[in-house]
């Protein structure tokens, strides 16, 4: 699947409530409609927990090294 296809899916998940509900109820069926094989879907679902844990670890490491300060980035200032 191309990056463009992934962006279209992400956009549709944000913008289309019916599509989002269908995706939440049966993501395998939605991805199958897009041409993703059942084997690829199983592989993706097996990787998700690993990617989430790795992503959380990276974010925690980045925040520990460079804490975010609202006063530093100027949030809430016009």
C-alpha cells in the first residue's frame, strides 16, 4: 500500500464517522476491501503492540532528554 493510500485512510478515519465506526468494528474487513490480505492483516496486528511499546519508549526517552515546557514554546500566547 502506498503512502498516499495510507494518508487517504487516515483522512477518511478522521473525516467520515461511518467509515470510522466500521473500521473500529471490523478493521480486517475494511483493510480487505482495500486489498490487504488476511495474512498481511495478521502480521500487522501482531506488530502493533511491539510498535506501540517501542514508540512509547522513544517518546519517553525524548521527553527525558528534552522536557517540554509550555513557557518555553509559548503556548497560549498570541
